[in-house]
C-alpha cells in the first residue's frame, strides 16, 4: 500500500511538478503518518524525490529562495537542527533529512506560486475543497458513531507503526475524532487549517466562486475540528475567526452558519458550556486531560532534563522518544515549546521564534494582515498541546496559500 502511494506521488510529480508539489504539502501531515520506510516516513521519502526532481528539472526556481521572507526563518530552523544533531550526542540523520526536505519544499512552493499563481492556487484550492469534504464528513461520522474503520484497517496492517491507538475517549458527550490521523489533536488542527483557509479565501478572493456549498464545507470542517475535543484547537478556531470581523459580519450566510452550528451541537448533545469552563478553569473542570498544573509539572521536568545542555538541548526527537517514554508525569509533553526546549534548547527556541516572525513578515509584506489572526491562533494552539505528525513548519503552507490567493485573485480586503 505505502509503496504504491509512493510510486503514484512520484509519477504525479514527474507529470506536473508545481501542481502536485502543492498537493503533497497539503497532505504532508497525513503522509507523515505512514512509517513503512522507517526511520523515514512517507512524506520525507516523497519529499526526497521532490527535491531531486527540483535539482534536475527546475533548478532555476532555487535562485528565488532568498527573495522571500521565509528564507531567513527557515534557514535559522535548519541550522538549529544541524547544531543540535552535531553537538548534542543524539545524532539522528532522519531528522536532518526531514528538516531539509520541509525547508526546501516550502521555499519551492513559494517560488512556484510567485511564478505560476494562475495554475498553482486554483489547483491547491480545488484539493482543499474536495479533500476537505472527505476530511470533514468522515471526521464527523467518527465523532457521532464512535467507529473508525479506516484507522482499524491501518492498525491491522501496521501502516502507521505499532504504537497507533484508536481513540475512543468521550469529551463533551461525543467521541473525540481522529479521522485519518494518528491522534485526535492532529486531526483537529488539520481540519481547522483547512476550514479556516477555505473561509479566508472564500471571503477575500475569487478562488471559490465556482464551487457550491462552500459555507457548508467550512462549517463541517470547523465542526470536525471541534469534535477532536481539543481545547487548544477550539481556541485556534475562535482566535482565527477574528479575520472575518468587519462591516459584513452580519452577512446572512454567516448568521445562518452560526445558528446552524448551535442547532447541530444542541441536537447531538454537545456540552458547549463545559467547553468554556474547561478552557477558563482547566484545573477544576470535569474534563479529563491537560491542565495548568499538569503543564507546570511538565515544564519542570523539561527544564531539569536540559540543566547541563540548555544551549543546544538533548537532540531532536529526544523528548518524544526518550523522555515521554521513561519519565512519569511528562505524558505527551503537551506544548511545542516543551519539546523544542528539551530537544534543541535555547538555539531551538530562537529558531522557532525566527520562523514565526518570518511568517509575520511575509503576511505584512503581502498586505494580508488579517492572516495574523490565523497565525496567532496556531501559535497558541501548538503552545498548549502536542500535534504528532503536524510539523509546525507546515503552517507556512497555509499562510502562503491564504496570502497568495487573496493577493493574486481579486483581493477584497
């Protein structure tokens, strides 16, 4: 199965590299779940072929890498993992390869969109639309039925590795949906990114004019994100939705969507009041899971682990593969920053801050300041929970699509 997927994706890249590069990056989180090529996942293996094709057939795109705001931030990131791998004593070639591939492909995507906006952006939006329907409807199905045939099949065949678990936890009166992913938090974040990107482009560009039922798609994607049961994802959605706050906020489609959401949540018995309480007062909430006191405990464990390696950390992947497996109370190290501090120390923190600042600079340069709400929501989300297989760098893909779409296709901001 995984080998056939690899072959199909390579053939698509050879057929139309710019178009299908965008598809692979939008599927990056899902492809990262497949581990049949350990220690590399399917995304990294496909990415290696994409880099090879870039060098052989499209090397002239590389000349544009230094001409965008992402270059410095991504360079900082790659230098940080090189330093950590070289001097921490935990050398993992797979993390270097994955980091290199992700950096190169994001820079290539930006160059392709600048060169071929009329080809790239409609193709990527078409994929957002059709895969978004599949992602949202299946996620809602899993939440309402408590059954996940896809994950059962994946688990039986070992495609996602031996540690895959089927999520059956109940939160806010429904099953926490993991959809096609290894974790419910990852599923929630991907659904939120798809839904918010579609909503932004629907309101501020002409890219979705030809598609029907876009408002329904956005609603279902955001509901699928909420049904992950992750409070961090819910905060991500709420913060990001500030980008629709303008004089047209009382548009009848928005009012209908909000009212329909309330009706649907009440029909299925979703405990909306407990969502608010669990976010405001996590320590006393009835909801089981991460709380402020638990995160304080996790931070103390992480800081203790780098007492002698505070500058470069313990090595990329160390927190997830060693600490979480052997230290009681750390659980999933539920914050991007806990994992960055444990893995890469101060160097890593500076690198990720540099990356997020480069995203901000790009958004401002493209005159799409409302996308800052989306970026801020994501930073809050990944700061409050762990997102397995969702590399923080993937957020650049959605930022590039949202800003590029609104700029090149009749910007109405």
